[in-house]
C-alpha cells in the first residue's frame, strides 16, 4: 500500500518574492498551464491582496486551470482573506491559504500581538475563508522558532475552526533535518484530531537544507510539501520541487509514496520558469542543471556505456531531458508553428498576435538555422514585451568593437513619442550600449545584475539577457533575447526600465 504525497507549488507566490521576479498575469498563466501539465496538486498563484494586478493574476489563473487546485495566500486579516476568496472564486477547485506568525520574535516585534490575540485572529481568518471554500490551509509562520506548546494550541484551534491543511513552515531556513522531522512528528502526536487534517511542510533554503528538511518532514508524517520549480523563492529560495519529486520517486523503497507528477515535464517547466523569471539554473543543479546527467570523467563514461546504472540512478529522459528535439526551421509554415505553440500550451489572444509571432519566427529562422522549443518560448516573451505599450523603445543599435580600439555604441530609441539618440564609449559593447541608453534616459537606477545565458546550444544560439535594476526600494528584472547579445542586452535594459516606469506598487505578505 502506498500513500499519496501532495505537491503544492508556490513558484508563483513565494518564487515571485525573489528579487525582481514579479510576474505579469500573462506570464503567470503560462507557468500555471505548465504546472498543470506537470501534474502539481495545488498551484499557489499569488497573494491576491498585494495589488489589483496580483488579484487579477490569481483570478486569471483560477479561471484557466482545471486540473490543479488554485490557491491564494492571505494574511490573517479580513480584507486579505476576502480578496483571496474573491480571486479564487472562478476556480474549479480553489483554496485559501491563510497565515500568521507564531514565534515570540515575530509576535512581539512584527505583529505586536499577544498569543491570545494571534490565536483569535487565526481562528477568525479560517472562518472568513470558509465562507468562500471548504479547502482552507493554515500556516504558522516561523514555526521553526515557535514554542511547541503554543503551536499545539493554535493548530488545535484552527482544526476546530475548520482548517483542512496545517502547514508548518521553516520560514527562515534554520532547522536541520532530524530536528525538523521530530517537530512534525511531535505535532502530529500531540495536536488533537491531527489525523483529520493533512500536515504540510514549507522549508526555506538558507542553510542549503530545504529539501533535506522537507523529506525529513515527509518521513515523519507530512503529506504535503510546499516547493518551487528550480528552488526559486525568498532569499536562498524554497525547497526545489524537482529534487523532492525525484527523491521520492527514485527512493520509493524509503518513502513508499506516490505523487501525481509527470516527471517527463520537469525540464520543460524548469526552463520556462527560468526564462520567465530571469533566474538561470546553475549547471550543476540536481535534476535540471545542464550537467546533471553529463559524465565528464573517462571512468564514468566508460562505466555508463558498459552499463548505465553503474553511475546513473535516474534516467535523463524520465525528467524530460532530450525531449525537446529540433522543432522548426526556415521552411516551416504557419500551421507547423501554430501546432508547436499549441503543444507548448501557448495561446494567442488574436490572429494578429499570432501573425506578429510568425513574422518574428521567420526573422529568427533567417539568422538561426534550427529553432527549438526554448527559442519559441523566448520569442513569445519578446513578443509580449513588444506588444506592451512601451514607454522606452529601442529603434536601432550599432555597436563597434575592434582590437586596440575602445568599443562604441550608438543607440536610437524613443521615449513616449519622442525619438532620441546617443553615442558612448565603454569597456565593451554592452557597457557602451548601457551608457548610451543612460545618456538619454538618466534613470538614476542601480544595475544590480547582468547575466547572459544561451537559450540553446551552438554559436548561433539566442542569448537571453537578464538585467536587474533597483530604484527607490523597487527591484525589477528585465529580459531580452536575440542572436546578437548586444541587442539582447539593450532589450533587457529597456525592459527593466519599462517595468520601473510602470506603476506597480504591491504589498509583501510577510513584511
Ligand atoms: O516562509 C513562510 O513562512 C511562508 C508562509 C507565508 C507560508 O512563505
Ligand atoms: Zn516561504
């Protein structure tokens, strides 16, 4: 007999709390569709009360997704819970996830509330949530540093109030596996009626132990794990979904648990999340890193060739490597492109937007021989950017590099309806381009990160550039893709400036 492990994905909520990773409604829908295809049980689509845009994004995901439960986070306040309830209303299956901090340090300094007040508020929040759905989850934020007696008391009260899932978060990534497992075990033993609810865990990776702690919780009775694709999330991130799922699957002898995950969708999902958020995956990352199944040393290669299992505990194809073969090329027509987009879950709002994507596809195919799924994903992201009524737009760019001569770039761009141009020297063509843009816009931003990744292999691959800019406490990631990385860089810089220009004030749930 096996038991079921519920996979609760919070890429669109906790993952979105990574610096600059805020996602638009359209981007959330694209990721949510892929998460549904991956087979996650619960998609935490966002924090509906954060802003009007966040509310609309959660609602849009709730309207779109049929195969997974769609959840919104809500602080334990009436306004938050009601916003979450309204946002998940269209969902076939909707959940409200309400939380309040339970550790002395949080109650005293952040909430300025007594234990009694916290319990009262938690119970009230669960009851407000039940007016919208009977699927209510309660989290005791900073459970790792909370007093055990108090945790038992508050969990007992929220079960009585009607919560169905109790989440035990290691909010600050402080626990170690044995202690965390023990804490879950104690809670299950001591909280009355603990067998009537699902126990969940939510671990952060500050000490690099999020996956180990989550698995320890599972070994001690947790039956829901909260995790994110690529381990994205606040600070050092959350437990990574792909690592948890593959550990449970590969070591079924230990866990004896099933998930609903179609593991062959893992790599596609990882690439999509990386490309949309601008967070690259390190090559040596387990499961989804480019080296995860590469055998460098001669001895290993020899072993793998003789008998694969000498050095491989999982098969690359089981997690979706090699799935994205060559898709399209210069001679591919509209129907081939349309059907490829459909298989990638990409829908176009109108025939005009598909036509625009087709034109871009042809332009790309002229420069790049083979077009892969990742190129199509990037093309759609670029297309979405181009369709937004952009304030800053690149008209043309010329960059010149020659050994022994200082690189120079000339940028022509528009701000609103006005055209501007500037020429600047720089340490390299990208530096010169950014300086030329800044000579025009005087943005006053701080460049926090610049990174280039090749979307596919080969020297004709598109470079995907991420630029992180900060200004006045706001941080945004801009992205751009092109076979010319200087052009991709300019696009990414302007994309970040456009995001900063947009008026996107939003609340952070945990601050
Ligand atoms: O880390 C945390 O405690 C959270 C809660 C809101 C569940 O993200
Ligand atoms: Zn968290």
